[in-house]
């Protein structure tokens, strides 16, 4: 029973941040008649106002909002691309914040370019090793070798999760070093809506944290299984 309870607690810790991010975006995702434009329209307006030449805006799949520095494209999910909500406004401004970082070649923008591909590669390698474990068991038939494969897999996934955490300063700067001042000083949101916008921007900046935490908890779960 203690093992079951601990496993349930680990799963809760793994999913709680992601659920919170979705909850915040959903809570502030209702269209508002008093907002002058959609998230995409705000993004295009800010591109022109801030002279981010060559940056474009595209619609992408739900939950895939991001800025692609390779193509200089702000990509917004349907709700944020076409919606007139506080969530749409805040998320669009957050992604424009990333565009500003790369346009100015700020040192903090190098975090994403350097670490995100590595994080993804390490995570995939670790998962592939676990998937290959049955084959290793058949070929090698040695428990120490199987344990070594599992430990290597966990180490790779742990390194990938830590690489995601390294990107947090860049996300925080996009939200509160760039997007928040733009929205407040430019009076794009009413004063009464500032707390809600701040909450959405916080959720946007914690996306990678939520992903990394889920990975770390998953690694902990595998470590517990291995010890048993």
C-alpha cells in the first residue's frame, strides 16, 4: 500500500504543473468583446511596431505555441491565433518576447538554441534504450547488463530533463522582461486585467518546467521499480 500511495503522489507531482498551465489558459481563454484584436493581430501589430523585420505569424496545432528562430516565425494555436481573450493576448506577447530576444541577439536567446535540441535528443535516446530492454534481455541474458542499460537510460533522461530546466531564464525573460512591459506600458490591457495577464504569462514561462518535472518524476518512478 505505501508503494501504491507513493506512486500516486509521484504521478500527481508529475502532472500537476501541466494541469495548472492548462487550467490557467482555459480560465482566461474566453473571448472578450472589449479586446480590439486577436492574438495573431496583436502579434503582427507588435512585429511592425517593434520593427522585427522578417518575423511572421502562423497558426499551429493546439498547445504548440512557440517561436521558431530558424524560420523567424511566431506560431500560435487556434485559440490564441484567432481568439480575442486575455490568454491569446498574453501568449502572443510571450512569443513576441522570444522574437525580440533573437532579433537583438541577446545572450539569453542562446539557451534555447543550445539546450532544447540536446534535451530532446537525450530524452529520446533514454526512451529508446528502455524500449530495447527486452531485446537486450534475450541477447545478453545477464541481469547486470540489463541493470546497466536501465541506469544508462535513466541517466540520459535525467540529463535531458535538466537541460529543459536550463531554458527557464529565457522563458521568464520572454514573459516578464519583454511581454509584460509591452502590454502594460502600451496599454494593450486594462489595469483590472493585469493580474490575469500576469498569471497567464507565468503559466507560459513554466511550460518547460512542467515538462521537465514530469520527466524527472518519471525517472524517479523507474528508479523505484529498479530497486524493487
